């Protein structure tokens, strides 16, 4: 999952010259060879190419410049110029953005990305203002694709969740608690060992595309699509001050690449899903897409409570009206990406070891 730091040798400057050229420092908490790392590599390459070299990036991977918990502060104080911000790390600061994590709305990652990007690009929209209140401008939204519930024992119904200790920390996963599961928060690096030793019965909140690289099939044999939807909502961001310092031409290039990010998410996610699919099948794992009737049982148990808690977090905006607007945007975007399927569903449909 890790890659060597790329392109950060020597000194670098994040200040532009009089000719409008600028070298920006890019920071990401994980490796370049992850699915999201590949997404941002594409984004950086495209911006450099389309700006004809007026924008260049020094690239810092694996949290070598900023940790996930330092991104907002690091962007604002200039330690980095562009970085992915994880709203889940900054609880309460991005309630409107986290609408994408509400359960049973959409498993279509590119559609959710496009809907939120539309809001983020509109300077008058509450989502854009939410980011500007933090001193930031959102660029491209990377959406954590639908998670595979990875467990040692099969989960083929809502009842099978009762009593299980599940590693989960995103908003949507809370519906499992209402269905009888016990949720615990464990750092990513500790998941493998915790499952292996039986400290937890399963893992949720990790996109299926990460299952293979993280070697989950070595310790978990069952991978279930619960139908809850996308797992996390994150955004590449730049400080408002740094954004305003770019030329209109540079801003236009970035906006063009931003608009193409959802389609690229679908492409890259499918590639990494295939890697995970092969790993699961090679290990003799079982893939299950939960029947609609069982999905509805989980939804009935917990969605209303999760939605109500989210609405309480929203301040200064009509939560119901915004939620309606968001769902309409996603529904429209889903038509563009109608062939998108979750990793578990695609893998299960491809043959053996599935239900």
C-alpha cells in the first residue's frame, strides 16, 4: 500500500513568479499505489500538462509532509498547497459535505462525486461556503466506494449482524449498531492483526478495492455488500488564499480536471476492484450481495436515527431542503454512470465463490 516519496528531492517553492508560474506542494496521507493515490496522480499529471507547465507539483506521499489530522492546518499555514481533507477526521466541521455518507442513498461513487463537486464549484452554494469557512476551497471529491463487510463468519441476513464486533467509524455504518452489531474504532494499521486474533469479528468502512492490497482475504473469508452505500466523502482542497493567488487560466484548468474526476474514479476503482476480486477468489473467499429484503431490515432499524443526527449537525441551512437537492443531483448523475457496480457485486457476478 505504500510507495516511495515521489518528486520531493531538493528545495521547492510554493510561491508563483511574476510570470504566473507556480510550484505547489501536494500532500497525501497514503501511498501513490493505492486507488486514491492513483486518482490524485492522474489529477496532478493532467493539471501540469493542461497548464503547459505553469503549474507544477512537488509530491509528498505516505504522510511525509502532513498527517491526516494536520491537513487543514497545514494547508492554511502553507506547509502544503494541495491535499486531501478527510471530513471524518474533523468532526462537526463539514456536516453538509458529509451528506454523502448518509446510508442507503447511493452506492454509485462517481455519481456522489459529481453531485458534491457541482456544489463545491458554486461559490454561492452552502457546501462551498462550508469549506471557505475553514479557509479552504474544495477541488475534486474522492468518494470511498461501497465497503465490503469483511468477516470470518458469513453474513447473509440482517440477523447475522447481532452481537458481532465490527470495526467501523463512518456515519453510514451506524445503522449496523441499530441492527445489533457492536461498533469499535480501530486504526487502519491495526485491522489485520485485530481480525486475525479475533479481537473483532469483521471490518466495515474500507472500500472493496483495498481488500486485496490490505491482504484481508488471509484473515477473513466472507465479503458482503450490505447495500449501505458509499463509505466516505473526501475532497482534494487548496487554501482560499492560495486559490485566489492563481491566475484565471490556472483556475480554469483545475476546474476542467475536477469535472473529469468522477469518471476517473469509476475507471480506477474498477481496476483495483479486480485486483481484490482475484485475491478473494484465490483465497477461497465467499462474496455475498445482501438480498433487498435484508437490506431493508437494516435500513428500517437505523437509517432514520442516522439521518436525524445528521440534521442536528447542520447549522444555518435548511437540512431537509439541502438533502432533497443532494438526492436529486445524485439521481441525475447516476444516469451518467448507470453501468457502475460495487466491487462486491461485480466480483460476485463474475463466477464462483459467490452468493
